[in-house]
């Protein structure tokens, strides 16, 4: 197996480090209260990113030119995992904003996730959406997306980004106590860092410009920072839904945050 050096660094060094962080965070979130829905959704967001990264390890190791189709399928599977992860994150934010709304119902949550899964599965049916070439010497080249695959990916990603940021900003604006507002600000910054990774993955695979890919590899500290900020700001101390309608409890919540 021969892998270009920049791709080797990205997949087998950077992604391994990110996986280790995500596994640690997911474990701590679920260990705290595995039955809590918010914990489940936030941990699922991290877990599906882990699935995507592990899948990258697998398909990047394929060096047989006759297995190009398998490498391509597994790459699209990684994109699917990222799509589903985005669905869990959006559902988490919706419940964070309104824990007693329609999406507090299991029926709405399951329907939402089924729709997101179906949308993600649609990427498998885009003709020649992804191409991965494996040379005779076993070198696997970078995946390249065609325009329609990239457009489909953006059609899922961009609405998710817009809705997530709008709802998160509403949560931020409702807090009148500085400590809580600061936590939400860190969460917003973390979201932007994570969405940078999502957008950069699609853009680099579509444009297929070596310099752009190298820049993306060198800026992997950004999504790592995003994961840490999301966990530190909310995930580390989340024990029950934010009840934004009960502001008199904010002082109690601050004392819980400071206790950790």
C-alpha cells in the first residue's frame, strides 16, 4: 500500500488523534447518564463521526486496483455517516432550545432521524458521484467528487448549518447571566469549527487541488478545537435539558457548572 504523505498524515495521524478524543468524550457523556436523550444525541453525533473516521482508515488501506469500486463505496459510506452525525447534532440543538416542544416526542425524533438517514442514503445513487483511482503500484489517489455529488452534499450541509446556528444564537440571546452566555458562545465557536471541517471536506474533494488539500490537513486543529469547545461548553456538564422558560433556575445551573 502506498499513500501520498499528506493523505497519510491526515488519515493515520490526525484522524487517529481526533478519534481518540471523540471516544473519550462520548464515553464520558454516556457514562454520566446514558438514559438522558440529550446525552444520547450529543454522544451519537460524536460516535457517527468516529464511524466515518474509522471507515476512512479501512478504505484508504485498499491498494488493489480491482477494488476501486469498494474504496468508492466505503468513501460514500463515510459521507453518509457524517450526514447522520449532522442530524443528531441538529436534533440535540433543537431539544436544547425547546425541551418540551414537538421534538421532545420519541415519534418526532424517530421520524426526523429516519428522514435524515434516507437523505444520506440518497448519496449512494448519484451516478459517478465519487471516483477513487488506485494505480498499478497500489497508490490510492484522493477521492474526487463530481458537481452533482458536491451539490447534494451542500444541500444537506448548508441548511443544517443555518438552522443550527440560528437556534444556537437564540439560546445565546436568551441568557442574561454572563457565565451561561459565555458557555453558549464557546458552543457557537465550536459549532463553527466543526462546520468548517464539514465544508472543507466537500470543497477539497470537489475542487481536487493539491494545495487546498494540504492547507486542509494543516488546519485540522480547527475541528479538534471545535470538538473540545462543544464538550467543554455544554457536553461536559449537561445533566438535563436547558429549560429556557425557567430563568429563575439559571443561578442554580451556574453553581452546577462551576462545581465541575
